[in-house]
């Protein structure tokens, strides 16, 4: 039976997630790679995994609970600016988009020693998938990376970190003040 990532027994704890950094891949890097003929390969975890999912809003009628995909996009824009993946940027033509209207590409970097077989870094996309949170493992064809060969640890860390970023408060510094 599928379990929400926040309740999954093998999902990393908040303390373990602090050992990872989510860094947006620059639009210039994306355009350079696409211009060189590389393809971004993605493995949508919502579609590929039947044991884990992300529940944004458990009861939409419950007062005080209003996390939906619009709030996810708002949160991502606050933290990282507008989506940087060409074709999914803010204000673009959406007439040919069926399932996804925004997409971010991140480099997920492991900062510390974590149990399991995790690479030093890998790519993840965060997007809307049929008005739900979509998270995909990704890799450039030019790097010879096939996202489908990543293990469960990579999938669970990616899903847990993306979910945590869009659902939990984030401590940040602005003008030398902590918020």
C-alpha cells in the first residue's frame, strides 16, 4: 500500500536531509546542453513508484490546510526565482502543455556521510504533475546518466527533500538577519 513520503519507514529524517543541498541548475547550462543536442532524461517518481507518494493536502475542506500546487509554485519562486527550464518558464506559451506547466531543474549535492549508496550529486526536476507535486530523477544524455538505474535511496532522498522544501518553513538570511 502506498505511503506518504513523510510517513515512509525508509525515508530520511529531517536531520539526514540537512546533509543535502538543492542547487538550481542555471538556465545558461541548460540552454548550452540542449543546444549541444543533449536530452534531459527524467524518471517521474509519481508514475514509477507505487509504494510512496506526496500528499499535498490531506483534506481540502479542513480549515488551515491549504497546500496545493499553486502554493508549491509560490514557495519555489520565493526560494529560487521563476522556473529556469526552457519551455516551462513563467509567462511562456502554455498551449502545448498537457501535464506540466512549470519545471525546475536542481542539482542535489550530498554534503555529508549518509548511510546507503548515494552518489555525490545527481539531478532532480520538480514540477507540477496533473496539479500534484511531481519529482523526477534526471540525467543528461551527454553524461551517460540513466535515471532509472538509481537505487531506492536516491529516489527517497529526492522525494523527501523536494517535499520538505515546498511544505516546511525554511530558515534563511536576509540583510544579515535570520528569518
